[in-house]
C-alpha cells in the first residue's frame, strides 16, 4: 500500500533535482505539479493547460494529491530531461519557446504542439515543413490605420525576397504594403489590442515606426503566423550574416519591448504644457518611442538613448516645472544635448521606468547602435543642439535625436 507521506517526500526530492526544478513548459522555478502520464514536473499555470489535454496528459499536485507507488516510480524513471529529450527533439531554432511571463496563447499552443500534435518528436514533419515553404499565407483581422475597426486582410510571408505583404482582398494583384524583414519586429500584445490572440507587428516606414495590430480567433493560426515571421526573419539574418551561428542570431529575431505605458512630457525648454503620451522603450534599438495612444499606427517621435559612457543618466525629478501637469512623480533624463523630463502617475510606475531606462543606459553601445544613430541623424531635419560636454561624444551623432520636438 502506498504511503502518502513517503511518496510525497520522494516527489519533493525529485522536483529539487536539476532539470526538474523548473517547469518543463515555461521554465518557471519550483514547479509543484506533475503530469503523471508524461512523467514531468510543471508549474500551476501550465498544469491548468494540461487539464485541457486529458487524452494525453493528466496532472496531480505533488504536495496535496494522493500518489500511488507505480506513479511515483514512473516519475523517478522519467523526469523533465527525459520528457524534453523526446517531445522537444526537433524544435526548430526559430521556434519561440515561451517563458513564465509570456501570454497564455503562446504557452497553450507550445504545450499543444508538443504533446497533442507532437510536432517536434520527429514522427511527423508535416507541421514543420510549412515554415520552410517559400510562401506562408494567413488571413488575419487587422486594425484600420485611422479607426478602431478590424477588417480581414491576407498576409503573405516570402523567404524568396524576405518580405511580408498584406492584401485587402483575396483577388488583389497589388499588395497594400510590402514590408522588409530588415527592421520588422513582432510580439504578442493581448491586453493592449484587447484580444487574447493580439499580435503587434512593427517596422520602419520612412524612418518612422509603423505598427500593425492583428489577431485571429484560432490560437494555433496566430502562433503559427508568429513563428513563420520568426522563420523568415532568421532566414534573412542568416543571409545578411553568413559567418554567424544560429545561437548568435536567435536573440535578434523578435523582441519584446522593455517597458510601455503612459507618461506626461514637456518640451525642450520645460516651459511647454505637459502632454499625456504613450511611451514604448526598446532595449534592442535603444529607442524611446511615443504616441498619442497605445494603438496609434505611427509614432509621433523617437529619442535615442545612449550609454552612460556617453553622458546619459536618469534620476528622480521634483517635477516643479513652469507648467506642471496632473502627475507629479518626475523623471529627469540627462543626455549630451538636453534634459528630458517625464511625469508618472504613481511612484511604482516611476520606479519601473527608471529601472528600464537604467538598464538601457548601462548597456554598451554596439556597432549597430552607432549605425542606427547615424541614420537617425541623417534623416532628422537640421536643428541646433547645445552640447553640454563635447568631450563625451565620440562623434556628433551621439546626441539625443527626435523625429519631432518633445
């Protein structure tokens, strides 16, 4: 007869072992549930998704539920490393592996792909072959550029010319837009878009950031489209950087923004009225973008954020400007050309923004950063900059740049 306390102790010891001490699906630490049919340990959130796969996975709490001796023995024989070696044997390099804080649709489809459809075991290559086709087509709901209405659009990815095209009608001969993979980024934004499968696609259009907001009712369709974008992006990067390995290029395929949210801002003299704007900070391209609202199709402006070695810093601000806004949790960002002042509504938001700014400022500049800054400088209309300390600038283009005056 199984001893409840003895078996629970065995399971608690097993879950502390390397490999088992993280969720097998999202890498969350200290999982306290297990799939006793697959023989692996998962976190509470992922265990809920496994419950929807009752034909292939059944879960128990390793602390609260009763475990028979045979099930405990099975867990001892298997474990996360064995399970992952089988179910993740053929995961393509471009395929996104969700982490603990990723949205539900990414984690759900990752779990279904592994255990329900068995896409990565090598038993059936049909699913993965679709990502290798020259063209990948998907019909999605896209938000209108100047309104809130979502309309059906046909999106076509091409690995021949590394582009994403979308068409307004199925029989359209000419694409509404042709988007290069060069500066394209895609990441899920369910809360922002207002749909659990909401995906944001961003790219450069005339040196401004253009945003597309799309979704599909079927989670498998939208996640497959997202991974098809990643496959096309990786193919483009491999051609652009033939000497680099996959492991070097994977972090460049797609990226989440570091921080988003509303702040108030003033102009360069700090005597202008504060205006509420939606800000997006990306650590990869070191840009702080701002728009009037979260779902704007195009940004109003961009500020390049350099490194601390080039005179950039951030600190709290009293917010006592000539025309202070409604919010009073201030942030002052020092750059070689000027001081920027932002206002947050809550102290917690100020701390989060300052932490995000400092993370970018602490990162050394890369050759790509210098090239990006030069491009911004060349595309920005000529204007006078008052440089506080010219010795801090290796070249003129390391000043803070704006597409429009802040």
